[in-house]
């Protein structure tokens, strides 16, 4: 009997790890993510407990859906536990994955260069590249079954994929979800993106799934459309110009940062006057005229800078819209007003400068949930100033500082605890849901209804209880032929 076990992203959205068990000697993993915030696995493994808690001796392969830390962060521990099989991923993910793992090792394990290099060398050796849409055989041990895997664009970040497994029986194995043609097709959604994400090809549903493991991050809501979210982002930029303040945007180093840069460049480009004599002007609260050209865009994250460089190298994987922008001689990930901060000294100087000056700026820095990284120093220095803004563009897991800021900013004397100290929240706080890299409820439903052959079972994972229960109810109405269960 086939079985799917979940080793993470069941009671929350982090720590993604799912195991497809074929028989007593063969299984495959889908992702091996790190837990963040207060989220844990069923046995209690969490942000402070990263050891692999399940037997890896039967794991024949690992498939990476994308390279966010909550999907790959425990990979070094999987290697240390003895896993030596192939690591399947897309071509863009293969270029990005070593950067993510190197950073994770430096932050959470060791800065010993020889240990890091040894881990990365082993990682690269085990990576097997898969092109989207190509079937690849997974080698099994003493099995009468045949297993193939295919990746399809998920539209979450560059290189992201949802995973389709096709199991063919050569014996008498049975599975309640298998079709009469002796094939069992199981799809793992990974993180599905919204259909309008910049740079990325929108995800298309698979033709068929007998069983579907589906994310539910935003199963209880729909996102703002792209035009609306862009209007809100532009409004935050205009506030910075008017107030002489700083807009802080906590963002993942990979995916969200590049998407924001793309949109910001587009907004600035649209504000450019038709001739040198015309100027688009805003005013600060002190009446000083400020031009859009005075708005500094700062990316303060060495890792984000590295990722952005790789993104530029992967232009063949950009969508048609982004390709058209490039052909017009614009550079959406490298434009005139963009400044990148790399060294720690530059970072400290930038924080101090922005805290003292009345110069409008947008600062994009990790981590996306404010649980660490350089954004923390900006929050400490700028959160108490009413001229400044904090704009959240992604999900904030329970127990993270980002979640606390969203929860307490409207309360009298609201504060957040950073590195053991309280900081008052006087800055304006906003959340732009449309910039989530996750599909909304409508998109998740369409992923299933767009299939020619819909699944007999849908298992909901990667979401909080409210989101999963809401999505379950909606899917039960939209696809009554599917048994929708909460994983």
C-alpha cells in the first residue's frame, strides 16, 4: 500500500517535507525545509531542533520544489544523516540552491570554510537537473514498481516547480486512489504562485492527478490584483517622498526581492517626464520639493544581491512580459536609483544615516518575517519614527517579530521585542497581500478544476488551521468528486 507521510508544513507553513512511500524499501522525499517561528513538526522538531527525525535508509531521491529556506533548510542535516541519493531540481534551482545552503550553514551551523565547502561539494555532486515537462526515471531497490518524476512551473519563485509522480505497478500492489490503467499519478503542489507574478510563467494545472497534496497558505482569502497592489506600493513610495521617511520592506532574499525591484523600476519608469524640461514633483512635510529621482532604493542583503545576479543570468527563464521590458533597453533588476549594500560596515553606516536624515528611501532587507537578518537593525533604528513605514508583502508566521508588528502596531503603546528588548511601534504599518508569492484561494481552486481528470483525494498542507478548513469547505463544493482531507 502506498503511503504519504508529512514531516513538516502540516501544522503551519514552514518545515516542508513530505515522503512518498512506495514499499518497505523505497520512498522519495519532496523538500526538506527548516521550521521557523513557533512552528514545529508533529514530534516537536522546530527552529532549534533540526536533526532528521525519520529513517532515511529507504529514501531513494529528494525532489526540491524551490529553494526557499522553509523548503530546503534541513538539507545539510539530511546529507549528514546519510542520504546519498539524487537531488532532483530545476535548472534555476540548481544555480540558486548552493547559495541558499551556504548562507544557512554560515548562519546556523558553522563559518568553517572547509566544512562549508565539503558540504557544498557533496550537494553539487548529488544534484540532477530536470527540465520542465520532462519525465525522469527514479531508480528503486528490489521493487516491481516503476517510478517517474516530472517538474512543472509553479510560478512561486524562479525555478519553482510542482512535482508529478507516476507510479506503474509491475506486480499486485494496490492503492485506493490508483486508476484502472495501472498507473497512480500523485502531484505535490509545492508552493504555487499567483498567476500574475512578475518575471515568472504562471502555473498551469496538470492534466491529471489521482492524488494531490496541495498547499493552503492563503486558502481562506484572495489577493489583491496586480494593478491594485502596484497602486499601494506606489502610494508607499509617494509617502516616503512626501514625509522624507523610510519605507522598510522585510522580504525574502530570493523571489520577493526581485519581484519588488521589477515593480519599483516599472513605477519609476512610468513617472519619468516625457522631456527633460518636465518634472514630476512631490513635497516633503516641510514643503521641500522632492523629485522621484531623489528616491533611493536600497537592497541591504548580500544574499539578495547574489540571488539578483543569478536571476539576471537566468533571463531565458523569465516570462514574456519581462523579456519585452529587456528588449526596450530597460534593466528591471539593475537600474540607476538602485543601491546594494554588501559589507557590514556599509550596513551600519546606512542605518545610522537614514535614522538621522530626512531623505526618502525604500529599504528592502531580509528576513521576510523579521526573525533575523539586517532588517532587524533597521527596525530598531526606525520603527519609533512616525515618518517611516513598514510594508509587509508576505506571510508572517506566528511567533515571528513580523507577526507581532502586524498584531500590535495599532494598539496603544504597541511594541515588538527584538533581541530581547522592546521597541515602540510608531511607524505606519501596512500589509500588501497582492505581493504574496502564494496562490490565493481562487487560484488554488482553479488548479484543481483546470485538470482534465480531477483527483480522487486532495490533502491540504502548508497552511494554518483556519486557511485549511476554509479551503476544504470551498473545495468540497467546487470539486465534489474529490475527497478533501486536512493533512
